[in-house]
């Protein structure tokens, strides 16, 4: 049996990955390591907590002694590293937290893996999950490929770029077997409501303003989280060592168009007159270093591993809305306490 460590597995993307691996690979013993910060929620994985091949471990990847002890105890054969500070707005107000988790935490994991994988062979793998934001901003044309030069513009993307470079450096310097993926914006069930889609779903339910940055023309490529989990599964098992794969949804939306589509679907689901939710749109002051456009070229993972999205954005968005409307208790639980303080501070203007 292989021992697999998944970091950040109580978070949004991580919970979907953990569930997939626990359910699809009973021959693996899955260890889910999460610090349970504001975005980590054990409710996300309550359906698998009693599975015989699953173990939850509460801990912080920035604690070097703790990480080394964990690796010594369980002798992990594989690491899927999803733990990260990931919200751009938070990185602007507290960049040091992002440096600590995203770079120092990643290096702690790399050092621990390097130490116990002294004679690493093809049956070991360090999988680092990253973001398209490391590439910077695109103009009106073009796509990010795996060879696009890094040009991060926010403390968040700079910290993720740094962690990516460390992973590749450990591969080149120490021969550490790794794969790396850069993904576009994820959406779907269990997403903490600080990101655009779950935030606006929650606000529409509660008739609160929908804060749109700037003129709303910012463009993003959107990836349904279950499709991302499926891609991560493929890359972990079939990707080539020391390779990078971009994972994107093959679609782009300007924020304002996405918001209007979301409003329309929500009005229909909630039985409100058409146009009701659009009246909640409130344009707010733009954030510093806001990249105009991201767009992923996912040709490589499609051609080499046969992956492609299973749903259109419209289908995925409807599935996402249905999940939130069916799980309002989950939504209420995660939007209390610290979240309320953060929200009031971030969007008070």
C-alpha cells in the first residue's frame, strides 16, 4: 500500500482531490494534512472521514520539525501539495503570510521528501499545484503556455512563482521526482465565499451588494473544480517527471458578463423577477496590481494525457449554484465570525 500525503485537503480544491483519491484508490493510504485556517473546513470532507484508507492530520506546513516527524513516521511515497494562501486581496494586506506558507512551507515539504527519498525512483512523486497568475497579465490576444515566462504582479502570485521555482530547482539540483501544474480560476461546490462566484451567490441570497472591481472588464478562464480534480489525478499517475502541465477550462469570461449570467440563473432559481439581482451590482475601487486577463492553453494535457473539461461553464455554474442553494447551512457556518470582519474591512468602500 502506498502512503500519499495531500496538503490542504480540507480546503476548496483539496477536498475534491482527497475525496477522489480516497474513493478511487483503496490501495492508497491517504493522509490529509491541513492547518484548518479560515478556508479549511472539515465539513468539506465529512462524508469520507470514516473510510479505512483515510487519515486527517491537523498541522502547519511551515513547522519544519512537525513536517520532518510526519515524513519519518509515515514514509510517504507521494505528495500532492495544495496547501497555500490563495486570495490575492489578502496577500495585498498581509504579504508575509503568503511568503511564509507558500514558499517556506513548500521548501519544508521539499526538504522532507528529499531526505526520505534519497534513492528516489519512479515510484515516488512530488506534485506541486500552482496557478496561472504566476504568468502575469495577458493583453487582448494570446494564451499562457507551459513555456510562458513568469511575470507575477501580486504578492500572492509572486509567492506562488517562488514556490514553483523551488520545486523545479529541487528537481534539477537533487533529482527530486516532481510534476507541476498551473491552473486557471476554479469554481464549484465547497468554495469559501471570498472568491467571486461563491461570494456573489451568498450575497444574492442575502440581498447584499455585488462588489465588482473597476469596470468589470477583467477576463478569466474558469475551471470546474471536479474537472480539476480529475486532471490532478491524471497528472499524478500518468504525467512525466519534471514536466509542467497547464490546466484550463477552454473558456473565458469578462467578470461583468459572468456576474450578469450568475444573476440571471439566481433569479430563476430563487423565483425572483428577471433583473432583480443585477440591481445589486456595485462597482468598487479597483485593487492594486489587478491583472487584466488570464487565459490558459491546455493543449498539452489534452494531447498527452487525454484530459478535457466535462462541462461547459454554464453547466458547471448551474451545478455550483444548485449545490450552494442545497447547502445553505454550510454557507451560514463559514460566513460567520472572522469572515464577517474580513468582508466588512475589504469591501466597506
